[in-house]
C-alpha cells in the first residue's frame, strides 16, 4: 500500500467560469459568504448563481480573491487576506474592465473650414476662432457627414427624355 499524498486544501471558487482552485494557486485568497442576509443576497446576485438544485450556499462555499477589487481586500497583522465589511464580488469574466479612452483629436483641414474662416485661423475644441466669427465651437459640426446619401435632384421626365435623345443623336452622327 502506498502512502496517500495530501493534495492540499480542496477550496475552489463557486463563480461560474472561474477556475480558481487552492491546489493550483496556493497564494489565491478564498472568502466565505457573509452571514448577513442582505449582503449574502447581493453576493449571489453578483455571481449570477441562484440557490436551487445545483447550487447551495454552505459553510464551505467560497468566492476567490480574483472577483474582488484590490481595495476590497486588506491584510491582517497575522498575514491573512480579509475583506472589508461591505465588499461585494464585482470582477468577472463576463464584465469588461476596459478603461475609457480619450476622444481622438480632430484635425481641421482647409477643405472642411467654413467660408467665414481662413486657413490661418486655428480652431481647438475648447476655444473660439480667432476672428470671432459666428461659427459653431463644436469641431465635429465642421466635418462632413458621410452616413447620409445625397438626394438626387428631381428632373422632369420630359427633360430627361430630351437629354437622352440629344446624347443618342450625337453618338450616331459621324
């Protein structure tokens, strides 16, 4: 008989699509559900699990530290990682944590300048034009809108027919 090797703690995260497991990540912290009913309900809603046949919150049900913001976790004097009282899991694979990008700077070209402005006048998004003309301060209004199709001018049938006859007779004559 061979001696059984201890595989360590069997803690794993109860959050769907999370692979947090103490056996493979020994430095990962695991946190029990709060005893307070309202806070426990908030955790259950945030992790998108509903207690029922396939999920029950017990004393051993845990959420790993991957799902908490860094400011939600603090280290005790003994070295244990603990949660602040009102901490709620909020980082999941289904949430995007993309920081907001700044808007791109618009370059005003001579072609897009209105007639009242000359090419020497500078326009920035937050400044008025130097010649103090009455133009919109929003630089996007100076740009073209390519999403709308131009409407064709209405030409009466008779004129179109005359133009067609005139072009066809020109092509036929030597």
